[in-house]
C-alpha cells in the first residue's frame, strides 16, 4: 500500500486538476511567479501546512505570498513532497532547501539535505558546514565535519598500525576504507589480540570499537587495539585465500602464518574481516556470528608495498594484551 500511495502521489505532481492552493514567489529578476499544489498532500507531509490549511486559523489567502524563499528552492521543496526526488547543485541550494524543510517541519527533506552535505562534504568548506550544523543542531553532521577537519592521512607513506586505548583521540592519519550506510560514518580497519591470535576486523569509528571474527563468533574490542593508518590503499578482487601482491598484512595466527584484510557486503553493509590463506577463505563478523566467505570478496592492498608478503609463522607480541567480548544475540 505504501508503494501505491508513493506512486500515486508522484503522478499528482504538476496535475492542474488536483490543485486547490497556490503560492506567490519572487524570482531573482524581480518577476512574480506562482506555484500550485494540493492542500491535502502538503498537509500529509507537514504539520505546519496542516495547521495552515485545516486549523482553526486556516489561511484564507490564495495565492499565499512566500517572501523568504527563492522560487527555485520552493519549487524543489514542493517537488520533493510529491516525488521524493532530491536535487541540489550546490551547498547553498542544500542549505536553503533545508531551511524551508525545517520551517515547515518536513523531516524527510531535512534528512535528504543532510545526506547531500555529508556525501559531498569534501567539496565544501568544513568550517561553514560546522556553523550551519551548529545552527540547526545537526549533531551527526557536525561530528563528521570535525572528524574530517582533523583527518590527515598520508597516502605517500606505507600503511602502519597505531595503538589505541579507550579515551584516546582518533589518530589523524587513520585510514578510512569504507562507509557505514546506517549512519554515513567512515569505517576503518582495526585489530586486537585474542587467544594468541592477532585478529583484523571492522573498526567502527563512531563507536570506537573493533569487530572481528573468531571461532564461529563475532568479538568486540573497545580498548587496547590497533588502528590501520596511512597507506595508498585499494580494494582488489580476490578469492579462496589467494594473497595478491601488495596485500596489507592484518594480523596472524599462532604457528600458522599471517592473516590479511578482506571485505564483502552483506545486507548492503560492508563487513571487514580476516583472509586466512591456509583456510582458503575470508572470515567476517556478521552480527553475532563468524561467516565464512570462500570467494567473491575484496582484499586490501597498499600501493606503497613493492614486494609480495610471504606467509610465514606469526610472531606473538606478549606486550599486547587481550580486552574483548563475545557478542551474543542481546548485545
């Protein structure tokens, strides 16, 4: 039913026979233009429009003058209400559209504008974005801007591992290797010691923890782990435990060689885990379980590595101690 309503609403856009309200706006050249819409559709998406059209003090004017918004922006605002299609050519467009959506309390458009700013933040002045985010209490956008503002990776240097303890600042040269689609935060690679093995896995930068697979389960480490930094990193296709030239070593198994870093998508989420050459597969942390992936996955490489790494025995480091937990269904 939801898809039917969405489809029908989209068909109503621009259809004169459904119009019962109009708005008067001034273009940049000073000319007046009119936009028409349907009261019920607008009220369905905006409590402000609902009060304006159907409240005790309902608006009687038609057309209704709109004096604080540009014609093109207001048209884009109405178009999104009908079609859910977002369009912005610049940060200024997105900010102006957000302002209108905020004024009329159309939260889905606010979210679309914020997502546009997040996806394109590298093109914009981060200080300006932070000021805008602060003005409208956009906490996630503000935190992401500050994260990128303090982010200075060195792709000209080989990848290194940097130790991290709970409460430490994120290393400014942390390698961002993917994006978490649930919150649009970057993901990194982390590793920690468990049962004598050094396990690489998904570094959740927002939560400041690492998820790694081991013995059929997902383990979560929130303190005393290492973060992959620097490197001219690239994901390449691999399968069946094959180790490509320039592969980044992610850890090791006691007396059984090295582990490398692999990635695959499940449920539209990137999951980073360990490539185990002697098992001919990739293992990933998947909710509370360890999932085996024999083929069709990606391997992390560093273009600064000039020679292939040989899988010899893993040397343990007794100074690097364990501090992790097993995830269960309720965690």
